């Protein structure tokens, strides 16, 4: 299976979506790492595509843990998959690495990730609590659900930890709203009415933060339209109770195309990266953007004084309580082949610690997913929409299973969505292709 997983990772090299032993924190006694028995430092390799994790963060960790040296390698999201696949194929998986929910189950099945259940039951980085208990419970449950859905029955579902509680909300300029006489929408009808008014006012109404997130709207719509069948009636894709041709599934795609056909999404919607989207917003051409909090820093730092920014959760298209995408989308894991387990786990504990989230400047816009982390009160207004977005919980990461494997997810985002919106293929073509790929996935699991 390793060759299959690696080939899938290589195929998705340009479409990664972005959307991190015992703790030895400040003031705690430094514990002996794996190599310090011989008087040297434990040297570990760390690979990440998270912009929030940088050299300064690693230097701070090393200053607090002088017995550990970290060889840190940041790779931009567009090249991350190829980099990781190349390392895995040569049996050089880094000791610690970033992964994402779409890859997580594949990597567990492939045996690439270390079972850290014992470590999670041990002390946190600060040493004042059990590590697992420092996380918001729903976030750990979200990550365990991803593993269960993708891997089936296992003895453990703890092969990584979430880095930040990913949520998404609509960022907008209150000055534009005031100019057009708009207020924050409270339901889908008022949201669509705002979009129409924004379009008539000469602005592009809405985008997502980048083309790697092009599936967000479809997934949010499915969480509304398919919730009764999947959660209340317990119909499943695995046994054919639900299919990609099911009316509620196709309705989600039809609603997506309606927004495109109405001109509510930008012309470069399928190709716009994060920088391009941010520039459109900062230039006053784009009125609203569906964005994760960890992507706010550039916009906040470069917004002109005329801008007054705020956020609100995207209303539910079917009128149900609006759950957010995210949860445990970004994950830090330890290689199953690491020779530096204690040092590697200690780094992951630090990355997900209150110490890190309360002191690192780059994390100030992030929802840590940790209990009792203190945040600057001045940020509460701008981040209010994210908290509201998380109040009703999170969409199951694999719900309508376009992201059950990286191969299906790549085909959906790279080919099916763009070609459907542009009228190059029909909705039936989309449903048929997805069902065919999903059926093949089920056969491979047998």
C-alpha cells in the first residue's frame, strides 16, 4: 500500500489545502533526552507547511530545551506533498511532521505515524495537567473520529494531536456594509440578499481564502442538506444508503453553482491563492471572504485605516444550526520510525502548549483548541465570528466522502468543481465520477 499512498501524495503536490517523552517547560526540570545519555543533544528533524510555525518558535523551544536540537524545514503548501512523498519513499520520514485530516488516515494505515496514546495520558508540556486534558474535548474527539472513519476498528486512535482549533467565518469590512446599508446576516436569505446588494454596489460579494479551499462551500451545504439522512436516519455511503446521486447531495452542488451563476464569486475563484485573495480584499474589490483565523495576520497587518473589520459565521443554507468546517484539520505527528521518541514528543507538546500560544506573536489570531489560554481582549471583536462558528460544533470531517482519500479530494477540487461551475461537465458527470472513485476506494479496503 505504501507505493499507492506515495503516488497519491505525489499527484497532489500542488493542491495541499491549508487551511502541530515528557514535557519540560519553563521553570521545569529538563529531562534527559534520547541522546543526552552520551552528553550530546538529541537531534530531531521537523517538517511543516504551517506558516504559523517559524524559526523563532523553534529557537524558543530550543532555548527552553537545551538538550534538543531541531533541524526545522518549512515547505510551502504547494510543494509539501511532493517533499513528504520523496522522504517517505526513501524511508527518511522526519521525526516530527505536519499532516492534515485528508492525509491522516492514509498515513496511519501505512504505518507512518507513532501511537502516542501513552504520551497523551502523561503530563502536558507545563507539567501541570494530563496532556490530553489540555485540549478542548470536542477537538480530540474530532481527530479520533477522522482516524476511526478512515481506518476502522483499531486499538488506538491517537496518532497525532491537533494544532489549533480550525474554524472558518466570513470576514468583512464594516465600512462597506455601512456604505450599502447592510447588517450582518442572521439567516441564509439575508446573506444572499446582502450578496446581491454587494454585487450591485460594484463589489465582488464573496470568496474563500484560496483555491485549495474550493470545496468549502459544497461541504458546508452538504452538512445542511444531508444531515437528517446521515445523522438522524443513519444512512451511509459505505453500504449504498447514500450515494453521490442522492438528491440532497446533488442539491448541495446545485446551490454552489447557483452562487457562481449569480456572479457572487470572483472570476479567478478557481485559481486564486491566499495572497491574491487578500489583495482583492485589501484593495476594496472583494467585500467578504470565508477565511480561517490563522490566515488573518497579513490582512490585519496591511489593512488601510479606512477598513473596519469584523467576522460572522456563515448562516446555514437549510436553516439548521450552522456547524463550522475545521476542528482538528491541522495535525502534528511523530514518525513511527523515530529514534528520538522522547525529544520528538516533547517538541509536539511544546507546539500545542499554553506556553507557546500565550507567548508567540504569530499565534495571536489562532483558536488554540486548548483550555484556559489567555488572549488579548482587543482581538475579541474581530475574532467573535469564529467563536460563534464553533458554538454549534463542527461538520464531521468525512461526511459526504469527497475527502476520504487524497486522490478523490484532488479530483473533486482540481477537476470536477471547476469544470462543473464552468459548464464543461454536468452534475450527473460529477456524481458519477465521484461514485466510481468511491466504489474503488471501498473495494481497495476489502
